[in-house]
């Protein structure tokens, strides 16, 4: 089988695995042949990637870190939880026209507003599902963690946090977090942006600077020339002040929400702090930032970069990973970036790749733990002609030390 990003779906491709959307709903069954209509519509659905039949790679083992049904149930539960908070906010006259909730206030009225919003949603279902997710992650000796974003803005609030949580949990497991710490990290990944209920207008969260780390990569954005939008106007100082208040606002809401651990609140408060002290809201640096918040910073930024935004195209997953590595020691804890490099393959099993020797092949085994040294089944020679009998190169072997993966195709 071969793994491709959803935007590369083409009529006539046959699915090698059942296809689910980001909410766990079965879309197409294994063996389904993509029609022209399906190939076009998939790019507008909460689907990041799909697996298509490729006889050259029948024996590749590709298993998700978290089952798609459980991921979907979690996204649905998160959607309901956020909706509950928003309804409570409206009832408290939080968001009416241009008015905003005074979450930062200390008056009795402000305190009552916070309590009203905090009591507006029950996190029980979220916590139950996250407990099951943590169990799956802990039980997996060699799962399939991948970098996955969203290609539809409407799924950014509910589907993307679940994908971020999966990435964060795998890193957290490798970093030695215990069960309780993993649980709190996963919940914080889901609820990190709950403070956006204060942001009015909502469109501010879809502007450059809302995910402010990506501003460091503006010079490599794929914008209008490559199919994105040319509207890259940055928020004003006043607008940035509103956006940058969401960690504090979220922490205050969750701090009064029954069932939410104080550690979750701390991680939400710190998830935009950065290793070099350049983050917000308090400008913490180094190990003054909690370990879980440092992990979430990497996972969240990576998944955001791999997502399509109104003002730019999505970065390919392997480019998103490379940008994380480029910020090691600056934005991100270098020890955790090392874990990221070792545990999150830039070229996961099933991806078609190009080698510096000119051949092309499909990754059979990502060789998790060996940075950038997968097992590649060579299928095409450097002149693009088909290899009659594909053969495997294990790039971790010394004899192939000068063979490098240089790019991915359709991913």
C-alpha cells in the first residue's frame, strides 16, 4: 500500500484501508475505487491522508497510533464541550456584538462570568475518552505516529487538537511521563485554545500571528502563487493583545471547571511559552516552563504548520518537521526536539520518497528511533523507469550511509 496526503487523491485509486473522517465516521470501505466526485470532495473533508493499493508494497505494515474511531469520538466530545462553553459565554453576555468577557477582571461580576462559563460544559466524556487514548498509547510498543494537520478551517477547533494530542502523547511517553502526566498532557492538548471564547471577532484566530511561531517562517509560506490566499495582513497591536490573552483566559476558565486537573491548567497557561523566553504570557524560559508545556509547544506548532490556513497552504509533513528541528534551542527545548526527531518519522511507512542517488521508492519501515534512515523499497530507477523486481534498502546499514532521502511524493 501507499500513503498519500488527501489533496493528491485521484480518480481510479483503490483504497487499501477503510477511510474515516476526523470525527470517526466511516466514509469509504477498503477496496473502494475513487470516483472523480470522491477525489474532488475528499480535500474538503476532515481527512488528512489515505492509503491506496500499490502492489509493490503489499507487505508494508501501517497501523495508527490511535484508532480512527476513538480519535473521532474524541473530536465529537471536544466539539460538544467547546459548544457548551460558548453557549454559557453567550448566556453570560460574553460575546454579543463587539463586547467581550472580562475574564481578566477581578470584580465580583467578572468572577461570576468566569464561573458561569466554567460551569457551562461537563468534561467527563472528554476525560473518559482521553483515558482510553492514553491506554492505547502506553500499550503500543511501535505505533505509527505521524505529522498530520487539517485542510479545512472548520475542523481546526475540533479535529486538529486531537491530532496534536496524539503527537504530544507519543513524545511524552518517550520523555518518561507517567500515566497521570500523560493524561493531563492529552487533556491540555485538547483544551489549549479554550480561551479563544474571548476573542472577538472570531476571524482573528484565522489571521497570521494567531499561531505566532509560524511568523518565523513567513519567507517560505506558499501563498497565492501556489494556490493560497494573498491576504497575509498581520493583526494590529491591539488585536495581538487579544489573541495573546487566550492562554490566561483559558487557564481561568479551566481552573474553575470541575474535573480538570491543576496541571492541565498550568500547561494551558504555558503552551505558548518558548525555550528562549520569547513566548507569552509570562516570558518564561528554559526549564521554568513545565515539561508537558514544552512538549505541547512542539506538537502544536508542528501540526499547525502542517495545516492549511486562510492565508497560506499547508506545509508538507516532512517540511513541518524540519522547521521544528530548525528552531531547536530557540523556540523549543533541544532535548525534546531530539526526541521528536527520533520518535516522529518525517517519512512514515507507505510514503513514496526520492533518494539522492536518483531512485524512487516506498518506505516499508520508518525505522523509528533512527533519524531519517528508513527501509525503502526501490521501485523506479533514476531515469524514472520501473524496477522489474523492487528491492529494499535499509538506510540504517553502514553500506548505505551515503544514501539519503531528499523528498517525498504526494505527501
